[in-house]
C-alpha cells in the first residue's frame, strides 16, 4: 500500500473524528436525537469500513469490539 493512500486515510479519518467529536456533546444534551445518533454511527461505520477495505483489521481500542 502506498504512503499516499495511508496519508489520505489518516487525513480523512482525522476529519471524521473531528466531526464525531463535534456531535458527541450535543448528543449528550439531547440523547433522543435520532438523526444525530445516526450520523455518529455513519461516521464510525465509515472509518471502520475504510479500515477494512485497506486491510487495517487489528483493533486495539477496548470498545472497538462493541462497535464492530
């Protein structure tokens, strides 16, 4: 896999994590907001799917199993 692909993955993942971070506090204040929760799951699924597509399958975060 090229360095360019890995670099692009890291850049996009960083953007997605920033987006995710911006959604968690508002979700805490309005936990029944289904649209916000769906967006959070879409963001996580995008990161997870890209990892799988690129062959990054090792999970090191203890919570990653529950998201899988």
